[in-house]
C-alpha cells in the first residue's frame, strides 16, 4: 500500500478544503498566464485572422467546453480522492503510468520557468522605475526562492494565497483592460471592423484555446480531490464554469488589445515601452508579478511535485525544492518567444490529448464511472504485462501519430481515435486475458471498496 501520505485518497470531508468559492478563487488566481496573453494576441491581426467578434465567440465556446472537460475528468478525484499519478495506474498500469505522468510534468516545468521569468521581468521594471536598479537575474532567483518556500508550506498555504491573490488579480485585469482601452482605443476599433474568418482560422483558434489546457486536463484530479464530496454535481460543474470561463476570456482579451495596439504579445513589454503613466505601470507590473506566483502554485508546481513524490518516494517539501531547481534549468529566457509558444502548445497537445481521452474512456466506459481504489495502490495491476497496460500505450501511439497529421489541430485529432483504440483493445484483449481476471481487476466494475481507516487521509 502507498507509503506517501500525500498520495493517499482524501476520504474525509474535513480534508477537502477547496469549497466552491475557494475552488473558483484558485482558478481565478491561476488564470493570469503568459500563455493567455499570447493566445489572445494570436487570434487577431497582425498575428491571427479573426476580427474582434469572432475572437470573442471562439473564447466563449472554447472555454465553456474546456470547463466541461475539466469536470468530466475531474470527477475521478472528486469521487475517489485520488491524485493524477494514482488515477493513471488504472489505464496505463502501475509502471506504465510513469510515462504519461512525466509527459504531464515536463511541460509544467517549462511553464514554471517561463512564469517565473515573466514575474522577474515585471519586478525588474518596477524597481527600475522606483530606484533605478536593473538586474532581472536577482529578481528571477529571488522569485524562485519565494515560490519554493510557499509551495513547500502545502495545500493550506496555496489555498489562502490563491483566495487573496484572486481578488487582487481580477481587479488588476479589469484595470489593465481599462488602461489598454483608454490608451489604444482607436487601434482596437480598427480590429473590430476587419472582415475576419469563420472558416478554418476560427476552428484553429478553438483548437489552440482548448489546447492550452491540455496539460491541466490530465491532472485535474490533483485539485478536485480537495473539492467537498457532499457538494452536488451541479455545484461541481458550475465551479469549473465560473472558475475558468470569466478569467480565461478577460486575459486573452488583454492580449488582443496589446496585439491590436502595438503588435506585441508580452504585457510586460507593452507596459514598459508604451504606457507613459509611471504610477499605473508600476501598479500593473506588481499585479502581473503576483499573478505568476498564483499561477505557478496551482498549475506548474503541484503536478511535477506529485510525480516526483511518486517516482522517487520523497516528501512534498523535498519535491518542491527539486522542482524549483528544475524550473531554473529550463532556461526560460531562451524559449519565451511568441512563435515558439504556439508550437510548444501544439506539440504538447498532440501527446496529451490522447492521454486525456484514454483516462476518460477508462473511467466511464471500462470501469463504468467507478474505481475500486485499493488495487490502484497495491501495485499488482497488469502483472502479466509487468505493470504495463499495452492497450493504453498502443492507443497513445495511434492518437499521437494522427494528431501530428495537422499539428495545429492536434488536440482534437488525437482524442477519438485514442479512445476508440483503447476501449476496443481493453474489451477484446486485456479484459479477456486470464491473468487480468485472476488478479481481480474485474472487481473495479463493482462498488468501490473503501480503504482501511489508517490508509486514507
């Protein structure tokens, strides 16, 4: 049975500390990502081919769909209280699950470094304006040290930072929109009047907007396991819609304004070079720096920390330090460009889309919406295949290969083929295998057997 307490199921309500309001605040705090600004700018001229109306409709539709997909895969964590690394054992096997877990963790490390670099740039601009001190490296390492300290304090610390930060962040976003509109209003009006396109460019925009969530969709159970089990299904789904849709429309809108006005996607560059009001610039830059902390704590630190704990059997604190150091060695100062990020998101989506499809298919079609939790922790699944589920590996390869037919549509292209291949192979091969039945894995179709009291958090 699992030795690390942080990976055990969260069974008791008193440990499910992210109620609906705190859960929404967590997502609002997570929303201010450099990718959100960049994706907004990629929708309209000079980077994209949509007008303002089309960009807004794409944002609304993509984010509502993303919220529903979060709730779909997140039901596993909400129902059973297990994290992603344990959830993956059901579909990929206790050994095979390390591959998709690493594929989720590696992009998070790169995002961690990039968000930290953006925050350091913002702080550097603040202190250049205040005291003339210019050294982004000092702020980068200080920023990283602060995040390691905060994350090592655990989920309670993260919860309260997200709640407080979300209020400041949403106020900052509104102010940033007002600042951009008052400064660049005429340029934005010109974008609104362009013809745009409802064809392929519109659907490519939808793909990229959903693809930005490709990694988070995989490990959503890391967060939903803290959502109160006593909440209704409507509340659970609603928390995702309210938590994701508003901020993920407002933030790309800021990117749209920046692209329309000056053709720049990085908000720090826009504020530093194109906003003449020094006081306003400092306020917004501080808000952006804070936002990078809240984003990293939720989206970019927790996933690789849990993966490190699972792989190396180390504590949460040690994993936070290791992940913090790895966030530095990703060298974000080299990769933080608008063109590279679009490619980065598309390639990551090509791999993670099929994994998401397999996870959903495994829970709803193979196990009928219910896991027997105990075998997931005993490490005896798929013993005939040495802890690997070949059906999941084959389905991932098929889905990923098809996704690369058109990288710009990668997330959508890999979904259905991966799910179909997985379900067919499971039902015609794996589930009929004598060893599979003898190991008792068919028990997962019955009601979930609870862990012993001392084995659950």
